[in-house]
C-alpha cells in the first residue's frame, strides 16, 4: 500500500546520485529495501540517520526512511522525494510521523513493493520529461496509416531527436519490412509477450533494431498476434520514459491492448481517404478511439471524391484538421523509407506536423 501527501514535485537537480538514500536501523527492513533496489538496478546509499551536510540528504532524488528512524529526522531540513516506509497497516501514527519529517508518501510493505520498485527504477534511469507520443490509425483499411507513421518517425529522427517507432498492429505486415529491416538484429513484440511488470527504458531501446537512425519495435514472422494488455502498457511506458518522440502505428480494431496504447498517447492522427465510405468508416473508428484519446485529429489523403475537400472531411468527422497527406512512393526494398527524401512532399508535411506540436519530452 502506498499513500501520497501532496507537495508537488521538483525535477532532479544536477549532481544528484542515481540511487536512493536509505535511512533505517531495522535490519529486516533494510534487507527488503536493498532487495528492491537490486530489482530496480539501483545502488543505494545507506545511513542510520541524517547524513552530514552536503551528503545524500541533499543530493539523492529519492529518500527511503524506515518508520523506525523517523524520529531521527525531525530536525532535518525539508526536501522533496521522501518516502516513509513501514509494515504495520494498523498504525495510524505513521501518518503523523510522515507529516513531521515532510514525507511525500507513506508506503507499507509488502503491499507497496511494486510501486516502490518502479519509483526506484525511475530514479536509476534518470527519468525526465516523457516523450511526445503520437499515434496514427487508419479511418479504413489501406488508408496509409503505416506509411505516415513511418514518415513521422523518420522525419523526427532526421531532426536529431531520440525516436522510437512502435508497430501496434499485429496484422499489418511489420513496419520493419516497410523500413527495409526485416532481417535486422533485435527483439520483436513476441519477445516481450511473457514479460511481467516493469520494462526498463534504456534496456528496451538498446534491444530493438536500429533502422534509419531510429529504433523500431515490430513483429516477427511467427504466429503470435496477441500481446497481453499489461505488457503493452509496460512497453509503452518504458518507451515514453526515454524522452524524445514515440510514434505508434495503431490497428483500426480497438481491443484491450490498443486501448492501453491509446491511453498513453499525447496526440492521435486519423488518416482518412477523401471518399464518403472512408469518412463513414472513420467516424466509427473516431468514436471508439475518442473514448480513450482526448486529442484526436484528422489527416486527409486524396484523390478527392466530388464535393469533398480536406476541410469538409474534417467537418464531417468533427475533428481538427492536420492537413492533406501528400502521395510519395517509397522504394520497395526500404532503402528510401517513407519520408526518407528530406525535401520530398511527405517529409515536408511531417516536418510541419512536428513543428506544430508542443514541446514535450525534450522535443522542441
């Protein structure tokens, strides 16, 4: 169990240690906290009381205080990132002690172990602002959503941003193929299918194929087409923690896994061909996706049916207009991927898209 005492949050200052500071004299509690630090890949600093001035009390981003040691910290300077850790679920006095030492959270073991491992791992990874995360989905089959997703990712990487492209459509044929990297070394979705709990951001990035200066999580040619929703959530969260930009190619069918992906998007782009049947189909897709995703926009692809233009398509769908997606033919071997021609019309469209996005995750 973990409870919060609201103070707000201050970003980590320069020079802070990557592991937490542990303050306790309880040997059993210390063993548990060291075990959780090991699980999170962090090396803690351990003290029985407040360290000398200039030590971990000022520099550690996270301080774990055993309930046994709370009385030793009553005179210490107030700071953010303090967690008071106890075991007695029925002790109402722990909340008073948390207030006395200025703790942000009260956590009870063993119930709060998973939360604490995640928090320690965030510190160890040096988590900053999350990535700007954009999802692309088609208003109907063959709308060109995968092509646009690749082009957005390629354009982002060309601008020097850390970029991760995630293929969330198991029936789409594989974005690694579209990028010419079917045989590239690295993990695909099935490798994560059996994973449980937290996925490390840096470990995820390093394990994936690198194509055209970006990392790609796609599918292999096997039969696995279902990834458990908790795994989708963990992988997307890990990708976002690395900052930069994350582009997700989404299926039109909204299942539990897709809903998990939608929940982590900042912006969704619905690609709709300019024809009445496509608009009718896109309305249904938008209705379902909009139940999870707050910021959904439409990008229109020509040629236009009589009486339609991009503004009219946006009006019929009731969505903000991104613009008209220009046609561009990529080489079948992936040597020049979608958006790969820096001065091509698709790359210019994607560049304009990123320039309109708010700064997030280091993306400016």
